[in-house]
C-alpha cells in the first residue's frame, strides 16, 4: 500500500513537492484554497536568483538542485522554462556577488545611463505556461486535487500518514508562526515592444527594486517589496513609479502597452522553514514555507528535501 500524503498549498512549493512525492511512490492529495493561475507563484516575475533568503548555505544547495531541474525542463516542450541572459545591476561598481561562484560563466558589464553589473545566464520561468504545466503533471501522475480551505493541520493529520505544509504567507495563521510576514510585490504585465532585448534586467533595492523580465508573449515590469502589507489591490501611484523606473532602464518600453496590474504576497520569514515536526500523537508534518522573494528558485531543491524527510518519517 502506498503511503498517503496530504499537501496543503497549490503554489510552486506545493506542486513541486507533490510531483516529487508522486515520483518517489507516495499517494498524494493536494488541498488548496487557490490554484493556478490565482496563487502568489503565478504573479512572480519569475527568474532563478539564489540570493535574498536564509539560511544561506541551505538556500545555495536548494538553488543548485532547482537549477539542475530547470535545465532538464528547458528540453521539455510546454514546460515554460528557458534560459535567458540576466543582468544584475548596481548604482556603483561592486565586487561580484558571492552567488556568481555558482555560475559557469559571467561577465562584468556597464549599463546605460550609469549603472554597473554582472551578466550571466539563468533559468527563466514563464508562469502562465509553467504553473498549469505543473498542475497538469501532478494530476497526470495520479495526484488528487481538493480545492478548499484547511482550517487546521490536525484535521488532515488524522486522515493521512503525513501532511506537508506549503501554505506560503498563510502558514503564519495556520501554524501560529509569528516569524512569517507578507512582502507585498506589485508588477505591471505589458506587451513586448519591438526592440526590447530578450534579457532580464534587475536592479535590487530594499523596497523599490526594479526589474524587466521579457517572457514568451509579454513582459513583466516590477516592482516593490513592502514588508507587512496584506493589500492585494494594485496601487496606481506605485504602478506609475514602476513604469517610470523601468522606462529609465529600458527606453524601448515606451512602445509597450499595459495589459494588467497584479499584486502578490511573498512569504517573508527570517529563514525558510523546511523541517519535520512530530505531533504529540506521533503524526508527522513537514513544513515547507517562508521562501520570500525566491520561492521559484528554491522549489525543486526544497521538494527533494521534502521527499527525503518523508522517506524518513514513520
Ligand atoms: C512580484 C513577485 C515577483 C517574484 N519574483 C520571483 C522571482 O523572480 N524568482 C523567484 O524565485 N521567486 C519570485 N517571487 C517569489 C515567489 O513567487 C514565492 O516565493 C513563491 O510563489 C512562494 O510559493 P509558495 O508555493 O510557497 O506559496 P504560494 O504561491 O503563495 O502558494 C500558497 C498556497 O497555499 C494555499 N493555502 C494557504 N493557506 C491555506 C489553507 N489554510 N488551506 C488551503 N490552502 C491554503 C494557497 O491558496 C496557495 O495555493 C516573486 C513574488 C512576487 C510576489
């Protein structure tokens, strides 16, 4: 008999964990209040960027495992994963960021009007293609989906041998974890104008980080990182500011047409929580949440660790 596992969460953490558990021989039922295209993971830009979450050594390891999976997915039709040049920009010349050690090749660049940075090649994820692809893969490998709110973990722990908690920013209320906080991100989805280079441009900042992420049939313009805000309605003033910042980085965007404004709540936490908890009644819960700004980057590495923990649980 296959071991029965319940996953809570239909974003990238839940779906990647679910897929890997199915491949490892578990029977998986996924419970989610929201499914693609309505999760935070669908709003993400989303490119591989192994910086900005803790603990650093584990983040690095998860990102490496994910990158290998993304490289495999570039050869899979309709996965939505490709490789793209990406430029990480800074206001003044700085030493190469540590994470560039992980890359096969990179080069220092200057960027008009007076910015400096590093160009490398990273996995780029077209979420309108990738998220439905993950959902479809999960179901075609035998995963069951139940779309509903889960009020408490004990409810599922009574029915399943193992529960995996992938509830993103809502893990805070589900398990009473006060270390979880939303990091609100607003983006513009725009048409791709002729002359827009097919490369990711990223100028990080504490709050007003700016990025331009061309995708298959549109371009994502960002962004913002407002800690503690649960506001899901797009802010028109912030949208204007994002537009202005992106246009300053890439004048070809003047011919872009705004298609949509979206907001997502990144699951901020002092560090990613990926661990096995054994309840008083002996039931096991694996927590996999708190990936902050880089949940796509970490998803496959974390999923591999979820499987290892699941195999070791009673
Ligand atoms: C604007 C923006 C840009 C980003 N860019 C990048 C990027 O370039 N690269 C990158 O790696 N990451 C990026 N991220 C971060 C990334 O999107 C997140 O880290 C990631 O989506 C978190 O995934 P998750 O599956 O843990 O959570 P979510 O996608 O939020 O999924 C949580 C799931 O749990 C469900 N759920 C929650 N509570 C319950 C409950 N009680 N009962 C039932 N279901 C429940 C929800 O309905 C949902 O299905 C970006 C995020 C934003 C907002």
